[in-house]
């Protein structure tokens, strides 16, 4: 995306997808296009191919409620699911600034929040991490999130105009390689969950520090030449970040290459973790890194309460019985592998994250990838990361009784490491130093 200057964009964020949506307007809102005022609890249904508002038929294919007083008004949506498919998934009521649009998608209703980008970012920063984080971390994250968002909007435009759809699945009888990214939302810019970028309106209490971080970085973007950086981030890289192309489409971004999350190379470690021996040593140990911390004070500032339910960030371990693992893989993959005989690393990215894993069963052998497909297959929700090594426990007739996965990091590991960036902020690094550590070769430029 080539930019000189621009105005602050308004965003549309998909929040809720249900056959019935109940919400409360906490101030006066006008229903477009007729300008009828509404306030208080409202109910919208989709039935008989029509939209019904408070059990009255609406002769429109969408509803748009706009606040009379933007800064004072808010609306509340009931039972919004957060952490979709993650281990901490739950529902909560959420409040939002801006306008509420309700549209029909695939026989259901979608609630969409429309508001200016900078107000959206205030919520994202408070939703992705604690609003009590250091100012330098908040500023670094604001620029990262702003850049990612605008890059995705431009990417969506390119994909819509592309002659051929991007293929994210390659499959043979021996191999299934699938990568996941933000799907191209046709009717709004981004969704509100971790799948795009965590956004929970004004439900998470913000602070003057968050507002300061947004204001002081207003309009600032990470740039690569004349293109907005597709700036990614995850909770913990595990000591080394991953490259973009090993997680998503095979496109090399020079600012999303693998870096060691430490001011200097750890001694006695080979940091090219595409090498299996080096990966085994790295993952089974705890080399120094910015994100290698158990400081509860720091973690409590960075992580919201539900994120703190995950106790091990830098290194973790999980053990499956034979029956549990076989049932899990069968359920998540849709294939009956029989008894699981082995999990064999085939290919690793530079952070040690597996991009290809061979599952050897008594009935079926299949290699799967990329990293998120591996994480989804080996966990009831999402495995913390695909940077893991495997230990098999006592075998009878060649069938292991248990498998233990020892792993590193939390998330895909590309771009900014949130826990590492938090520690950098505490250690006195400025926001631009944090960004240049994780997005090497990029530059910061103010666009509005």
C-alpha cells in the first residue's frame, strides 16, 4: 500500500453472529435512514427471510443505529463469545462506542461496530493486554496493531480484485498442509476475536496511559519502503521469532524474519532451529531471552485475567495417554489413525516451530502442517505452540502408552513478542527500539 498522507479511517468490526441479537442502547440512537430514535433494550431476529425489530417486521435488509452524542453514547451486546476455540473460551456482555449495524449473512444476523480507528485502538490495546502496562510497550503495540489493521484492509482489497483465489490448502494421500489467516471478511474490515485482533469495545477498562500511548503515536505506521508492514504479534516467541512464510502464505517479508529475543546470542546454543538437534537442545532448555520471565508483577501488567490462566509461557509440557491422543487426533483431523505409534518432526521453522509433522498410526500415516493445523490437531483447543519435542513412554507391542510434548512459546511467534516487548519496556527500552528489535529493517512514519 503506497501512502503519502491520509485521513483517519473509520472501521467496521464484526462482533456477533447469531439468529437473534439482544442489545441495550445506553443513550439515544437514530435508526438510519428514517431517523427514528431508539433507547434501551432492543431485540432483532431474522426469520421468514426478514429482519424483525422488537417483533415488528422491518422493510430493510440491514439496520444502522447511530448515536446522537458520540462521546457520551454506548451500546451493550449480550453473550458475545471471546476466545473462540481457545482453552479459555467464554461469553460476556460487552459495551461499545460508535454505531451499531446489523446485517444478514448466511441466514443469520451479524452485529457490526463502526467507529474511528484511533478509538478502536484504545480498546484493542486494553483487550490484548492490561491497560497498566508500561507506556513504551503500549506505544509499540499501538503502532503494531494500527499497522497490521491497515495492511489487512489493503490486503483484503487486493484479494477481492485478484483473478485467482489464494490457495491455503495443499493435499495428497500422504500430506495435508493448511495455513490459516484472517479470512477476507466481505461485509466488515475485521472480526473482534483473536482470529483477527482482540477487540472488546469499552468492556475492558482503559486508562489515561493507554489514551496517552494512542495519542502520542496517532497515525504512526510501520513501513517497508512505501508499503505498510503486515505487523504480526504473539504472546511469547519462546526465545526466537518465526518467519512469516513458515506460518502463512509463502511470501517473504524482510521485516518479519527470525530474530533471537535477546541482546546477544545465548552461549552454547545453535540458533538455527531448522536443525533438529539444535531445536531439541533449545526447547528442552531455557536460554536467556526477553520473554523468559516468571515475574508475576510484569506478567500481571501484560496479561488480562483469562490470559493468566495459562501459567507456563516460555516452556510448557503436556502428557497424553495413548487412548486420549488417538481419540483427540481422530476427532480433530476427521481421520482414524488407529493407535498412535509416533509423532515425527519433518520440518521446522527457524524458531523451532514445526511446519510439518508426520503422524504415524497403526491404520494411517499422514504428514500435517502448517503450525496452526498442528496445534489444532494435537489439542482440544489450540496447543500453545508448534515448537515442541516428543517423548514416547513405555511401549508394548510397539505401541507407546503415553506421549509427552515439551514446548516453547505461546502463539505463532511471528513479529512482536508481547511478553518480550513488556520486559524490554521494563528494562528501559523506548518504543521505537522495541519495534526495531522485532521488525528489523522497517521504519516508523506518521501518516495522519
